[in-house]
C-alpha cells in the first residue's frame, strides 16, 4: 500500500508504533510508552540479578510502591488493593469468593464485557444461582433511564450487580455512583468493572463504596500488558482469596508475620512464581504519564482532559462525515465514544478488516445494540490527532460506498 498516512500527534515519539499503522484503538489495548517499557526492563533486570532476594524479600515492598501510587490516583487505601493479570481474572476471583446458593440472583447489564458475563454465567451455573440481564435502553439513553432499568430488576434475592464504569463496546459512562449507593441501601453489593478506569476518567473508590472494583493498568495507564487491580472493601477482605493458592495458604500466619502484610495482600502478592515486572511499573507508569504533558495525567491541561476533548471533537467530525446523530448525551462520555455508520447489514468484522487491509487503520467496529448497522468505537489517546479521525471518516465512507 502506498498511501500517505495522516500525521499522528507529536507525542507519538514516546511510543513504539509501527509507522505503517494508524493506531486508533487505545481502548482495547493501550500502548506502552518507551519510558514505561524501560522501567519494566529495570524491574526485570533486578529480578535476574538475584531472584532469591527478589521473590523472598523485596517483592512485597515493591508491590507496595504500586499499591501506594495507584491508591493515590483512585482515592483508595493502598492496603485494600491487590493486583491480578487483567479485569477478567479479577471478576472471576470475586465470583469464586461468593457464597452463592440456589435461587440467589446476580444482575448484569446487557452492556457488560462478554468475558465478565461469561464468568457470571459459569459461577451461577455451578451454584444454582441465576444471572438476571438488564437491558439498558439504547434509544433515548440517559443517566435516569439506565438507573431505573437496573433498579427495576432488583428483588429480595439479588446479591450482586456487575456494572461497568464505561461499557466496553458501547462506550457509555454509566451513573455508577448513584447505582452503588442505592443498591447498598437495599443490601445489594456491586462489582464495579472499571477496566476503563484508572487514567481514563476520575475515580473515587472511597466515596463510591463498591464492594469490589477492578480496573486495568494496561489500558489508560499505559502499563505493560497483564496489569490490573482488584480493590476489595475492608469489611469483605477476611477470607477473600486468590484463584490460585500458594505455598503458605494453609498456614498463613507465620508467613505474613515475616512479610508484615495482611493475609489479603500476602496471598495475592505471590501466587506462584510469575513475572511481576508489569505490576511493579504502575508507579513508573503514573510518573511517566505525568511527565508527558504540562498538566500531567489528571490536571485540567493533562492527558485525561486532552483525551476527552479529542474524543468529543472526533465524534462530532464523524457524525458530520456519516450524517448520523448522537445516541447518548455528552454527559455519558469518557474518552471513548461510538458513532453509528449508515450501512445496514454490514458486518462489523468485515468493515474492521477492510479498514486495516485497505487503509492501515486499527479501530474497533461494533454492532449497534439496535438495528443491523455497525458503529465505530473511538478511544483517542495523546498520540492521536484529529487528522487521523478525518482519515478514518474518509476511509469508512469509501468502504461503505
Ligand atoms: C468494560 C471492560 N471490562 C473488562 C474488559 C476485559 O479486560 P481484560 O482483557 O484486561 O480482562 C474490557 C476489555 O476491553 C472492558 O472493556
């Protein structure tokens, strides 16, 4: 292909993209800047220099450094955070810790990530519990409609709600604060899936009070792949265990007296020998992102604000290009958005593959929750430019004819 590709933003110099690819899918797999990759390598070098010292003595305080840095970003106490490989594992871990009985109900919304829903089905089937799916009304969607749809499904048997902070394929920022609080009043706990959370939108774990929250580092914190957190509210930590039990599982007290960690931290920090270098870069990831823009990660001129504003600009540009109109209010947007493509019957995968084959664009194309047309999901990051979205709009128009 000998096309002239649109220029990305100058900040792309911090990343390691193939220059022959227009990468527009940070929302699925965030890219890792060179500064973070180098930090990870330093942690790996540290392990290889003396793995005995690392796994027996140093690992614990080094994970604490990540806990501390992340806790400050999401307003959580460091000791209530543990790390797992991804949000999917965190969801399975929570489910494996529930005492579900036949007849219990767990609510999931129809906008949840498929792997998370699958784990809910799996654990419900094993225990005789039931998964109740809430259809979030897509046409005329607003915060009240989402709230009401969920509340209408709560019964005396409801034990847990799974809800995304920002839904995956549909990119909706749901009103989780209200929902968590209302359910808590009714004795129902929430598992908040903030896979698009840290570094994506502001998060306040303490104020929101969900029983369990997970979020990915490898999306909007640009950490290496295989980095996610699980926050468990303090009152639920006793007896809460990882999916994989390690050496000291049956006699934890002497071991945790040595590492001076809670059983919760101790068990999750070492789940068998594993590459923990990604988890150890969380503090480095936050530091590195803070250095990339004058407003840092969270300031008014920082990365999060920049991504949101580029998302809104690109969304408007694409609505104009396709002649379609917004389906959800701007108040329900993070730095991700979906735009209807007026091509009834066109399969999302076919369009995605053609955009890559014919235009070198990596982007997410998803089915619309209503109708048979596809939607394009954008998720701009600081290395993207508005010219790239202009190019995307032209490319989609040329594909749909
Ligand atoms: C809302 C949501 N939840 C969970 C996941 C799964 O994340 P992971 O692959 O890290 O388990 C995703 C991935 O895109 C997501 O968007």
